[in-house]
C-alpha cells in the first residue's frame, strides 16, 4: 500500500486549520519542530510513525481518512463525531443528546410539512 504523501500533507494541514491551530502550536503538541511540520504539510515529507500517530491523535482525525481516502465522507464524519463524544463529560453528553433529539424531531416535522 502506498500513501500519497502530498495528500497526507493536505489532510493534516486542513485538519490543523479547521481546529484553529498554527503550525508552531501543533508542532509543539506533537513534539516536533515547526519546520518539520511545514515540510510534512507542504513538501510531501513522510512523517515517522510516532509523528503520524501524534498528529492523528492531536488533530482528532480518523486514521481512515489517511489510509482509506476512498471511504464515503459520511462514515468519516460519523467516526469523528464518535471520537469527539468520547472526550465529553456527562453534562456535555446530555446536552449533545438533547440537541440531536431536537434536530431529529425538527427533521421529522419538516418532512411532515412537506408531505402535507
């Protein structure tokens, strides 16, 4: 199996930007230099397993995004939601649960209005 290193760099860069992290702050969290991270993101440098593992964990991205890029994005989004939920405390989980319930109820109501 071969991973496109430029695609890997783009995935890492996009995830970093989505989370509002600078290269410097992410590099510090993963215990590498900012220049090293820049070369992974922009120059197609292949990270070591230790660095890749740290990036995946710190950015909270699915390894499937990297190893199975052809996988449907809905599956990836669902997996990311599950990973995020694992970090929630009980109060936050109750809030998320109530929010999802309300969204589903609203969706059902919207469908009924369309069918009426």
